[in-house]
C-alpha cells in the first residue's frame, strides 16, 4: 500500500491583518486626569509660546521664542544663539535623548503614554469623537450603520473639526520662524512666503491623517521608538502590569460568588480593553501595543471598587516585583526601583550636560573677533621701505544694542594700523569702530611695520567700550619678504 501524498494546508490568514478600529471608552481616574493635565500643558505651550512677547530692546525681535532663519539667530527669552554656537542646540538635543533614556529606564513608555505628540493629538481627536458621535457604543453603532445623509453630515462636521485642529497645528509651527502677529496678517492676506503655505499644508495633512485616522497604527507600526525602548527596559523598569497570579482564572461575578475559591479577582469585564487607546488587552502581558498610559488601571480600579475587591489588579509594577508577588512576597516601594544605579547614571550624565551648557552660556563673551589675512599678495612693500599686510577682521557684537569697540595690536613692536575709512597718516596701535546691534561687521585693516621686522605671529585684540568691557583676541601672522 502506497503512502498517501502529503496534503498542503494553507492558512486562511494572509500576511497582513486588517485594522480593527479602536473606540476607546470614556474613563475617569487619577491617570486620566493626569493625561488631561499633560495634554493641556503641552498644547498650551505649543500653541501659545509664539505669542509671548519679550523685550530685548529696540534692535532685537520681541518674540520670546523665535528661530530667525533669515538672520540666523535662535532666541529663547534672554538667550540668543548664533550659528557658531550651534553646540548649545546640539547639547539640548542630546539632553532630550538622554532624558528619554532616563524616563524609559524608570517608568517604561511613559513618554509614549503621556507626552508624545502623536499621543497628545490622538487623545484630542478622540475627545472630538466623543463630543460629536457620543461614547463607545454609539460610535460603534454609527460606524456599522449604512451611509445615510445624517451619517455623512455628522462625519463632515467631525472631520471639519479635525481640519481646524490640524490647521491650527500647522499654523502654529510656522509662527516659531517669524514674528507671529506679522506672519498671521501676511498669511491671511496672501502675502506670506510660499514656504509658509507649503509647510502649513504638509503639517495640516499629516496631523489630520495621523491623528484623525491612523492613530494607534502610528505607535504600533510606524514609530521606531517602541522598539528602542523595549531594548532599554529590563526587569527593574516600571510598567503597567496585570497581576495574573491574582486575576486568574477569570470568571464572572456570579461564578465567583458561587465558587470563590475557584476564580480570581478578574471578572472578565473587558473594561481594561475598552478604555485602551490602542485596543490592547493588558492581560496578555507586555506588548509593543501598550503605551503605558495606565487608563486600564483607572478602569480596573473602578471595577474592583464596584465588586468589593482590592484595587491594584492592574498596576505599575516591575517584572521582578511581579514575579515576587507571584511567590507571595511584598514588592519594595517603587521609588527604590527608580533610584537605581542605571537611572542615577543617566541623571548624572543628563544633569552634567545641562550644567555644562549653563556654565558655557554664562561664561561666553558677547564680543568676538576673527582675522583673515590676504593671501594674494601676502605682503606689500611701501615707498618708505616699510612692509604692509592686509587683513579682514570680523567684529561680532552679540548685544541687542550698538557698541563701540577698540581694536588693537598686541606684539609686533613698532607696527601701526589703519582701516579703509582712515588715512594712513592716522595709523596707530589702536582704532575705534562702531558695530551695529546684534550684528557682525567686516573691517578691512592695514598693518604696517618697519623694514627688517622679522615674520612673526601677533594678536588682534578687541574690547567693548561700555560698562561690560568685554574683550577677545585672535592670533594671526605678519608676513615679510624674508619668509618663504
């Protein structure tokens, strides 16, 4: 008898699973109120900051936070960053990255659950859904209903609110790059630059699509940060955890009342799933779909209060403590988990960079000088036998007011100099120059030394003639015929 041919069975599931739309249920509790607070603070900062005024005097913009690309300046209240000081911006970006590492090592994906822009705007759009369509059950019924005139009208109304929020988001972004009142007036009178309209259109559409429709798909499929966070977390990191040892086996309240010894505390009400903004069932364990917003904790605690069982069936817990509770051990206070060597190291690095930036910011001079000697020709022989070198000086005034500066020669004994606006008969060891507010002035100067002066290095110095009396210096070289 021949062996039968093997039969190939193809799975009915394809390589892509269609999205199951998530309809989060309204919930109230500590973590929901905390999310409200974070959303109000972050949106308030984002939309309101461009309108804050800050008096820097008559020669500087009065917008508190401004990225002035045209003049290559970055203003943040009393701080002004010039292009050559970009290391301050780089330092802030490094601090932001290390800050994310610090938060992740302590409380897992708290950034994703509370402060990530995608989370904040998605949460805002979900509140719009509740305002227009009602709570979870009403929204589910409306989605399943056929497309009638009433449903189309309701959808258009809701999407119009989406668009207004998205437009405000894109519009607020461009206000960080120009004076907000001026740009708003130019924008609506069609006098703004094309790049402003293009930027607003792109950000409006991305906010509308990502926050209004894709939502949890951005967190689960598009964003790389959850994958990075997963690698950074360990058994000592706090995360939202379902206490399986206490909740299983699940059973309804009636079953648990009839047989209390056979069922755990979980009554299988699915409230933890209903409130989740990504639709994840936390009872299945940790997953990339969980953004640790802790709304499931609020939902579960409310149900536990209603059925007369202790809170904390779902709680912030470390894997190590969860395993200890399974063995009947009480877990240590969570603050001890936060203050562990890795978190302290992250904090020390983060704080060290911040203190270093503050020190550099406080110690920097607002007066700077740079010198570029002429290369062709490197020197000139004068009719009286002296040797002249030509230089282009860059005098930088980083104050929001005009300043007079004294430029001088240090070293190069017997040498004198004059500028292109002076006569060579007025040559001296020092000259005074007016430099505009918050600007760099290029100054052409000529340095003359007697015949026989050897080639040597010398220094241009600059000193501001005001109450600050800041100074700076730059070394350059004086070239003579004897130098090859």
